[in-house]
């Protein structure tokens, strides 16, 4: 008779780490946006609701981008209309038109998106970095005037597939512009997953030198080179208390060919719970939600925890 897998980690706290961490779930937006096979709207709504019911404090619901760019999220208004506690379901908006659509659908929290590099900005947003920052400032100002909570995403913070390594001061400069515009939090994205522990610490230190403390930062890691959890630990040591993750590890970036999946929420939770860090999230509930979605997508979950406990 085979033995059953261990379903919870043994807990061994490490001194100097935060007592609590917020896990910011991005699977329904950042995870699904790269999927070519359209997921039914009812399933997206069920996915978001299940993730929120697991105890995740923020579950990004969708994106109000042009359906021509991301057909998977063409049903953004329908998804938003079906959700309660909308301040806990942020949506990505790329421009003023996206903000108008999001507000009409009842959104109460939004996120704007800027690249730290010029090339990716032109490929992803069809405009240069400074023009993208100006557009983001306009959206943030209008959203704040409507009383919305606003978050900023900075992509390509660790490396760019066209430009190579990215100067940490350039990244902190973009973050500073977003904070000055009114973003309450900035998420630093390792879009192609090339970051390593020392790089993480240097990037966080660069933000500190710019006057941006860890209370304003979130980290968004991809696991392309298997470094995501190590990078989380380095961020924890530096005092970061918010991490983006995607249930089952689904997703990537449809505009960066070498980008693979996001850090899996299940894997992040296993690590945090093993360190005795409180999250308020039920791991089994996230596992169930992720398994249902990967089943719909017709493939196994990239998450190692999901594979071990599936």
C-alpha cells in the first residue's frame, strides 16, 4: 500500500522574516490572458469566486484591454458584473478607454501597466516608455478622482529579451513615477524569470535609495529558470510582504516569447506556511480551484505542490 503525501508543510519559522504576507492572486487575468483556447465566462467567474473564497485577500479578475489584443478577456464586463466585493477584485486597464469600460462595469480597484524598457513598451503598449508613463499618469489621476484604489505594474524589471539586463535605477525611476502619480503599490515584475537572489536585493535597495520602501512594493516572479521561490525568500528577508502568484502556476506573457508561467500560488503558500508566515489562505481550496481550471485547459498544473498533492 502506497503512503499518502504530506498535505501540509512542517512549520519552522525563521527569525527576521515578516509575520504575515499578502498573496495577490493573478491567475484569472495574468494566467488566462496567454491562453488561446477560450475559457467560458461562467468558468472564469467560478474560478475568481473560488479563489476569493479560499481567503486570498486580492483576486485580480480580468483586464479591460482591447479584445483584439487579448481575445481571452473580451468578456471583462460580464465577469466584473458577476462579482461582489469589487474592491477585492482589481482589473488591469491600459488606457483611458479601458478605465471608462472598467468604471462602467463597476470596478473599484484598478492596475496600470508600464515597462521598465523601451523595446517591450513599444511591443506591448505600442508606445515608448515615456509616452506609456504619461498615459498611466492620466489613468491613475482619473481613477483616483473616482475614488478607486490604484496599483502599478512594472514589467521587465530584471531583464528584457530584446535589450538584455535592465539597470536597477531605471526600474526604480519608473516605480517612482507611478508612486508620484498616485499608485498605492507597485508590483515589480520579473517578466522573463531571469532574476536571482542578489539581483532581487539590489533592486529592492535601489528602490529604497529612491525613497520607495518595501511597504509600497510587491514582487511578481516567473519561474522560467527555477528561481522564483528563492527570489521570494530574498524579498522576505528585505521586508517585502506582498507577492503576486497564479493558481496552479498558469500563465506567462503573450508578448514576451521566452516568458513561462507565473509563480504558482500553491507553491508560494507551501513555502510561506512552512516558515510559519500567516496568509489567511486555505491551500486545499486554492488547489481545488487551480485543478478545475487546468482541467478545463486540458493540461496538468505546472505547480509542483499541485503535482505532489493531485
